[in-house]
């Protein structure tokens, strides 16, 4: 199959009809997943702290240490959240926080080990590249050492959070204190090098152009060519409520469902070395989440037992396992519960 070029991706985004994109993306999805199984995972987001020094303009979640509502969860509080997840059959925690200015590697090692010992059947999918990079800086070690030491304690994989748009032009506007593109790529490359998988993500709808989006896809496609370490790609739209970026750029518009589905379909065609593409029903709602399965997504993502970051920006969509199963069956596909590694745990034929 001929690889989609940057120029062709730009043409598809700008000129192709939505019907054509849906057809092409679904065709490609079924080439990769001919059994027509659509997966989901039962997990919980645990934000261990909301204290962050990075001050991203698009984020409504972060707090500073002096703020009254800032927090760092105790191990016991985290354990209670995990027990609630286990009680409903959950298998994964998506574990991330703000970039805390004072927590060093030893604290994270203790935390990961504590979870792994007390909840050995729960997978830890945690810590963004930005968190890993900063832990390395304050602990005077390399990012590779941080990853190796956390991996040894029980960290299973890392999420793609913090990618936003992998274009330094865009990052300099929306998150000037965050690591640049090359460092984000390097953290994930280091993870893949030691046998730790990760996911790739993208947040669109701020100040980026179509060309920036394609640059982002090119970066992750190239890394996937080198390492094969990405399990999935997840894309969502910027949620502007309560953010500094919206105040700075009041003309930023909410992204349409058409725009989301269009980009999702082209990502399925461009990212030809990604087996899994996940729907973002948390930002799009269940209806568009279902439609995304007809525009290239083969995974409905998480039941999202807890979500705080998007909620802080004014969006609070919710969906349980039964609703996911119904949505998947309604489009003629077969629902299946999976784990973090996309192993099928249960099929609901």
C-alpha cells in the first residue's frame, strides 16, 4: 500500500468529502481488524496531584501550591480509588498529575511499588513525557534512568499526554514552559527502547494550522517506524472553558463534529503503522464517539470512571460499559473488553 504523503493528507483534510473519508478510513480499519471487533477498557483516571508549575494556557485543571484547592493524594486515598475500580471489574489506572515542582524520583518509585504490591492485577499506565522529563531534572538523572527505575517498580506503559500538537511553533504559544517536540519524542523513544510501550495523543483546536497537525502525525509515524512502541493513537479537541488561552484568543472556536471526524479519518489513513485508533467520546459525546467508529476508530476508549482535567474545562460526558456495548452493537460491530495491551478479556457477541 502506498504511504499517504503530507501533501495528500493536506488535500484530504481540505477537499475530500466526509462520505469519502468515512469510506476510506473504514476500509483501512477493516483491513487491520477484519473480525470487526471494537474494544474498550474499564479504567479510572487518577490525578495524584493538581499542583503544577508549567501553567499551560489551555489547562483549567492546574493549581499552584499556595492555592487552597491544591492537593497531593496520599497513597491511602489512591488505594481507595483503585479499590472502587477493582470492584467494577476495572483493570487499568491512567495515572497522571500536574508537574509538581518538588516531588523527586524516589517518591514516584515508592508510589508505583506500593500500587504494584497492593494491587498486582491492576495495570499502571502513567506519567506523561513532561512529568518524566521534570522528574529527571529535579532528581539529577536521565529520562532513561527514570523510566528504567519506574519500570522496575511496576510502571507498565506511559500515556501520550503532553503532546498537544508536536509543532514547536504551536507549543511556544500554548505551552511555552513545556518540553519541545524533540524531548517529547525522546522520552517515548527511551521508553520503547527499554521495552515499555506507550500511546500517542493529539489535542487540536487551538492555534494550529492543518500543516501543524500533519507535522504531528509525521513525528509519531516516524517514531513508530523506528520502534513500533506505540499501542494506539488518541485525538481530542481543545476544551476552552475556564482557560487562559481562550481569554488570550477569544476568537478560538469550538471544534465541530465534522472537523473531528475529518481529522480522525485522515489520521487512520496517514498513520498506517498504528494498529489502534481510539475514539474520544469524552470530549465529543457518545453520539460522535459512536460515529467515530465509522471514521477509522476501532476502540471506544475508557469507561472513564473518573475524569477531572476535561471536566475542569466545562465538559462532563459520561458513559458506562453497558452503554458502550450498545453503541458498538448498533453499528454492526462486536464489542469486547480489553486490557492495556489490547488483549481481549471478554467478547459480547
